[in-house]
C-alpha cells in the first residue's frame, strides 16, 4: 500500500512541476496581442481551411486492428513469463512451454496471413497511385 | 533494503500514515528534482555539446566551465517567451497535451531503483507489477502527442500526430514482448527482484566475476530492446513524428513559450526513462564495481542518452512506410523469436 501512496505523491509532484513552470512563465512573459501572429502556420502562406475538415487516409488502419490482437496477446504472455521458471522445475520444460508455444504459433500464423495479405504495410493512397500512373 | 519514503520517515521520527505521506512527498520531490536536474543538463547543454563534438564545432563555451552556465540564461529565455495561442486551437486539449507529456515521463521514475549514495537508497516505490507500471506510464505520452496533433488545428501537427500513432502501434508490442522476456529469467515483475536476479555471477574469468546482466545473458534481446526503445521515445532514426525537414516540427509546430519547454522537457525525461528501463532490466540496475550504485545508475542512463545523440548525428531518418515494415516484419518477428529463445535458455539452465 505504501508503494502506491508514494507513486501517487510522485504523480502530484510530476503535475506540480509543469504547473509551476507555467505559472512562472505566465508571470514573466510579455503579451503583445496582434491578429497576424495568431494565424495557423502554413510555411508563411495564408492558411487555407481548417485542419479539422481535411480528409486524410488512415494508411495504418489494418495495422491498428492487428495491434489490438497482439496487445491483448501480450497481456496473456505476461503471467506465463512470471511463473515459467518455477513451472519448469515443477512439471518439466515441455509441459511448461508447449501450451504457450502453441498459442504463440497460432498468432504467428495469423501474422503470416496478414503479412501475405499486405495488411502490415503502409497502405498507398489511391491518389498517390493515380499520380504515379499519370 | 528500505525505500526512500521509509528512510525519510525514520529520519524525521514519524510512524504510520503521516510517515508514509510526508516521507513519500519529500521522497517524490527528491526523485523529481534528480530527474529535472538531469534533463536540464541534457537539454540546453549536453545535447549541444555532443552534437557539436560529432559535427566538429565548438558550441556553447562562454558561461561557466565548458559552458554549463548556459542552462540558466536558456531557461529564462525560454520561459519568458510570449505564448502565442493560434486561431482555432481546441482548448483545453491544447493546453493539457504538454502537461501530459511532461508529467507521464516523470511519473515513470517512481519504480526505478536508482541505487544508493552513502546511506540513502534512491528508490521511491517497489510494487509487484513494477515493470508493467513503467510500460503503462511510458505509453501515456502518445496520448499527449495525439492531443497536441489534433488540437493545434494545423495540418503539419495533424500529420505529426497521425505518424506518432503509427509509430507507437509498430513499436509498443515488440518493446513489451522483449521487455517481459527478461521476466522469464527473473521470475518477477518487481524491479528490485529483477535487479537482484542480475547480481548473481554468470562466469568467473580469473579474478573478475562476470555478473548475470541480462544484456550479457541474452544480447539479442538487448539489441531488439534498444531499437524498439529508440522508436518508443521517437529519436533518430525514428523521429518521423517530428521530422523537421518534412512536416516543420510535427505535433509541436504551434507550441511556443512554456508549452514548448514542457514538450522539450518531456522528450528528454522520456529518453532518460528509456535509459533507466534499459539500465534496470538489462544492465544490472545500479550495480557496478567501486563507485556507489547511484553514480553507476547515472553513468548507465547517460550512456543511453549519448547513444541516442550519436544516432541522431549518424543515422538518416527512415520513412514512415519503412518504419511500419521494420516494426511489424522485423522487430515483432524478432521479439517472438526472442521469447522462444529465452524460454529455451531458461529451460536448458533449469535442467
């Protein structure tokens, strides 16, 4: 319990430090409001439109789906790693290792399938491909 | 071994809950100050000096010995800049992002054993899930990056934020899988247990005992973890979320004044957190001959910092599609192989 009290108190300190810096900066910095300087930076050009209305291609969408699978898998692997050495002593190497090996191999087959389907790649946007052909 | 809050509580002659709270608060302030001091030394001074040495320049040399005094004018300069709030930013997300990035990196140090200096043991807390705690806290930073990217209402920032997500998706899993392969050796997620497991002797070479540091026991995992860690903290060659030559400064394009300082601070603290993690789970934590443990710990995290700066000077940036391929086709497969390899080694050692 005392561990988590200490961690919570470090969280307080970790938030207090940036806030202190913000307050110090607020006290000493100048404020010269001026319309032009508030413009969004677009390499010195007059900004066109809002970035919220920009339509963009999420080129890692398939990768993001795979990420969920492997992230959950990591959660299952963690308890196994903690008890593995003890389990080898108690039930032998094969008994301790084979179930997890099977689990990982199934996942690896899934990864291989996704790989062949081209899911673990940065998807090329159709527009970029069209420009290539032109 | 007693933890820092307990030692302070004993020193002040307190007991029970007040001891835990007052000791914890003072301990947390000490740990926070140590990390801040390191980041202050690294950001305005060491980074410049190292880069200058690599590119054969002189860099800061006017204030104090070797120009170390530059930290003070630099801090005043950065904090006294005007804060420009661009049009159309999404507040309070825009204001919270720098706070999240700086705080989350600092919080990760709660469970890192930093060794002892004289009678003082620099270790704030030692929960049983220490390693998972560090991974969980370190990945909060990517939330800050996405918030900054989206809330800035700037197209460069948005692209930087999207790239940060892609990068974290590609590297989080190899990082965790390689990190927990160490747990197979140590049999515990507790940081003190992981360090203790590395204190055993692996082989004796004449008068020198080679310790069972996991970097020596399994160099393959060490290399994988170093690579994944560089991507996790977003340094060269994997600094594509910022990529100054492509998307200005990525997610931090629209940030000025103290918010920029917080991003900068967060980045450096994050590099040190990565270094502390590498030192703790692969390099024996604060272990080392002659010098006190705390000094060895600092040497190790600065060695990792030097390595990131070396890569920054020496390696070109990879493209985002290359990064996805390195992450998913290289490191992830490597991480699985490493898991099998480590389990095999432990099985053989046990028999």
